[in-house]
């Protein structure tokens, strides 16, 4: 009997790890290297915040808790929170190919005093009193739109 005739279940090839899949997906979509690094950073932070649980086991509640942690405990700027949200949306929609359940109004806090957010050619002023979640989602959409514009401008 030689090594090739060893009885037992077939050995499966190791599945790619989540962050490796994320990196491949980012590169396949021709995102810039700084965007890749930022997205991977926020994905790692989210996983560590969630007790190293796989994001498939997590949902909108954990994403909201992470975003609120960034605001309340880490005191990050609105742009930082938006970048973290964009990375998590990318993780769920593009890497895991899962729809993240909708965040409920008022669940995610946005650390914003006054910010100018450009949407297309019009300017939208986000003031206190506007739903924080609406502000966050609008800013995240703008962030994603800007990255898509970068890719098109670079011809990728």
C-alpha cells in the first residue's frame, strides 16, 4: 500500500479565508489600494468587536452596535463612521453576497454636528434634527458613488 491508497474520507482543499476573499473581491473590482487597506481594516475591527464570530452569523443588530461603539466609545468622526459602514456594506453585499437586513431608523448614531454631503450635483446640508440614520446612509451612498466614479475615471 502506498501513500496514494490511504483509506479514509477525501481531503478537501482548504477554503479561502474571509479576508482573503474580501481582498480578491476588492481587487477584482479595481478599487484603489488605500481603499482596499481601509476596507480590510474595518472588516477586521468588526470581526474582533463581534468576538471573532463570522459575519454570516451576524446581522444588522451587530453592525449597528459596532457603528454605535465607534461613535460613543471611540469618538470617531462622521467620515470615519461612514467609511466603516461602506466597508461593512461591501463585505455583506459583494463578498458574502448577502443582504444585510435594514437598519431601523434611529438605531445607528452618526457623530455629526454639521456636514456638507454632495449628492450628484446638488448639495445637501445635514443639520441636527435630520435623522442620523438618514444622514449616515446618504453619506455612505455618496462614499460608494465616489469610489465607483474613481474606478470609471481610471478606466477600470
